[in-house]
């Protein structure tokens, strides 16, 4: 998702660059900010910083960490159980009958495979939850960016990393303003 959005932003920027020289050769400019003599204001934001510092982004990250910790505890329990079973198998295997030893070995392998499968499932579940939370925050953030962009008269706002910004003046960085606006909009938050 993030990559495709970055590609779209990059394409928009490239189209702007590609259209720019052609428009300079055109006989009459189209009406708009450039035609009226106003400058086209462009800004950028760092979405990763918004996610790391905004109250909703922090809350989403904390929720994921709690779920990850719970899953890790469960996997630690499975690991301890597997270690006990392996130790028992190593110590008692020479004293066991061949059938009992083979059965115990199969039981150990089955539990080891189940634990590995469960670990994969946990990892996929965490990734899915992270995507859902990220998507929610980005949807909410989109409205805030639109509002700030319109209020401040920006022609274009790009994401710093997704648009491959090679140089940007710190004056064009709206990230902190977006974080403040986003936090003020967050449910249950009071304006400072």
C-alpha cells in the first residue's frame, strides 16, 4: 500500500516536471495559481514521523506491542514445553523400547512443527493487524492533510520518503503541524 502510494506521488511529481517544460512552450497558460502570478506552494510531510509521534500512531504501536507480548509469552511456553520434551527424550531414550522411543520422537517432532506453524500464524496475524491499524491512521491523516493543505494554500503536499525528495527546505516540512492538527482531531482529545 505504502509503496503504491509512493509510486503514485512520484508519478504525479514526474508528470508535473514533464508537463512543466511543455507548459512553458505553450502560448497561453491555463488559469490557476501560476497564471494569476501566485507562486505554487509545495510542502512535504514525513508519514513515519507522524506515525511515531502522533497520539493515534503511538496508541496503535502500543496496541501492537501488547499483542506481540501476549503472543511471545505463549510461544515461550511452547518453547519450554519442547525443551522439556527434548531433554526427557535425550535422557530416557537409551532406556526406552524402540517403539516407545519412536513414538516419543514423533510426538516431539509433531509439537515442534505445530509450534513453528503457530509462530508463522502469529507473525502473519501481527502483520495483518499492523496493516489495519496503519490503514486506519493513514485514512484519518488524509483528511487532516487535505484540511491543512487547503487552509495554507498548498498546491501539492508530498510524502518525504515515498516521493524520493532529494532536497527540501525545513520551511516546507509540515509534519509537526500535521501531527498537532491530527492530535487535536483525535477522538477524546482536547485542544491544548
